[in-house]
């Protein structure tokens, strides 16, 4: 960290990425090409996956002076993770492995003083959809420890959570005097050409949708069933899309840190996905509780389903279409009712050409890299735990634009890019 090892704040840092999946793949490419770090280390239980990321980076260009190294690591082992952080003198740890790792990796950062970044809320393998506010069950319990140790810990820095939190912060700070509702809308209008596949880790994907749907309405937590509440939206580029009210990470922090009475998350699903999902769930194949086969083997049904589905990374080469993710915000500005949509459009094929990934991984990996760069240069080096909406939005969105993810604004039927270096455009 700045001054932790006696170095100047302007000296380049060392960064450790934990995980070697699709999101880590994207973030590693962006970090390596940014020129912002002296050393990039990638640690995974599968060394060949980490080595493949390094090979991909080198195939796509010369990372310059950035040193690239890979390591074998079980990040649930706090002692081993602590030793690795110290051994490579990592200033920043970018936790892009499973959400099951969060608390272990965070503890290792507290022991070493390294900054911590993740992209999703912590999960326990035997629990699904914990009661809100979910962060209070895990990460927020370590807020005081982070503050006392002066450790920067930025939670949820993917797209959702992450960028959508920054959109909400920007809307509060610059576009409204009062916000009445935020609807976060996540649409993947792409096609991977497979009979059935998930866009990220199947285990995490299915866990999101098998529990209670929690949402924030009239300043209270309310519940619904999955696929119970449906709504259509007319969106930029991707057109009219059907979505379903879904519980999601960012609601658990936005409801606490922003004074907004209604905050909801909507995700697009096709009928085919819903049908397959429903069959798997009704057969008990999405359960996280172990069962014993006739041969005496103990297996977790959800892990078996994960094993037989395509690896999300394998979808990238033939993926077509676009994503549209953003915040529809309603409220009042200068005494007048106002509604805007802050959003990003990403293209699956373009993501593959650039970094060899599909756009779902791209939209999560680029923000994580942006957060690491902001910590490295001091903008977000806050020496405490924070969710994204607690931090200045402009530096983050500006860094995202530099890394290839531009923010757009729709209002009154018009769309234009949000020029982050200028004053916000007023309707």
C-alpha cells in the first residue's frame, strides 16, 4: 500500500488476482495492458488455467514492463493465502474466484495490509439466499477491523453489483434532488448456440434463482417467488425485453446507503431458460444438500449439474449479440419529475476479439480492473471497507471508459454518451 513498504505513492504496485475463470481472464488482460502495475500474479487451484490466461495476454500483445507470474493456491486456506501475499509483496488482492472465498481472502488481506476487492457478496456452500441485508451476515462484520488496520476493502466491483451502484451514486449526486425509485435492469440479448448453458459459474448462477426474491419497496424488505413478478422494458439497442423481479447483491447495500424508497433488480430470461431451470429445480437437481446414490456415493446434485453443463468460458468463441445493463432512475429535479436510464452496451463478439471472452465476463472483469487501478493511484485507497456507492462515482466511470466500457444516458427518447470530464447533461 502507499507507504506500507516505504515506497512512494507514485511507484507501481504489485497485484494478485485470485481465480482463473472468465472474469479473472478479462481483468488480468486489462490489468496487464494498463501499465499501472509492476507485477501481476494470478493464483488458482488449477495452475494450467492461470497459465492459459498469461499465454492469452502475451498472444494479444506485449504487456511491457509488467511481470506476469502464476501460482497454485487453495484460497480457502487463509495461512497459505497470507503467505503468498507476503511472498510476492502484493499491494492489492483482486478476489475473482468463487464467492465462497470472500471471507477467507479478506482475512488474509487484514493480516497482511493488502487492499481487497471482490465482485460479489459472500456465500456459504450450505446456505442459499440469506436474509437481508446479506452483507451484514458476513463482510460488514469486518468493517471495524478494516478501519482499525487501515485496510482498503471495496465490495462488489463487478457490473451488478458494482457499476450499477456507481450509476445510482451518480444519479443521487448530480441528476436528482430526490430519487423515488431505482430499477436495475440486466439484459443479455446474446445467443451462445447451445441447448442450455449458464453465462457464469453454473453453481453460483442457479443459487441466485432458487431462493426467496428479496426487494426493497417503501423502505422495507419484501419477498416474492422467482419468476413471480414480470415486467417488459423498451431498452436502447436491444429493444423490448421481458424481465423478472430477482433478488441481487446490490440491493443489500443500496438500501442502506442511499435514501431511496424503492430499489428493485430485474433480469431478462427466455422461456427456454425458465423451462429447463424449472425442471431441474422440481427434480431436486439444484439442491445444495448432499444425497447418496444407490452405489453409496455421496454427491451434491447442484455440483453434478455444474459438471455436465458447458464451461461458460467455452461459449465465448461463437457468442453473438449484446448486453444492456443499467439503472432506470425516477425522481425530482428542480421541482420537476424526471426519469433517466444510465447504462452500458457490450458486444459478445467484440469482447471475444479483444480479450477472448464473452460479454458477461467482460462486463464484470473490466470494472474489477478499474477498481484496482483506482486503489493503486489513490482515488479509492480509502483505508476502510466500502461498497461502491459509498465512493465517488466519476473516477470509476471515467476509468471504465478508458478501459473500453462507456456509460450512456437515455432521457426523453434520446441517447447520448455521458462525458465524464464535463458537467452532466441536463434535459
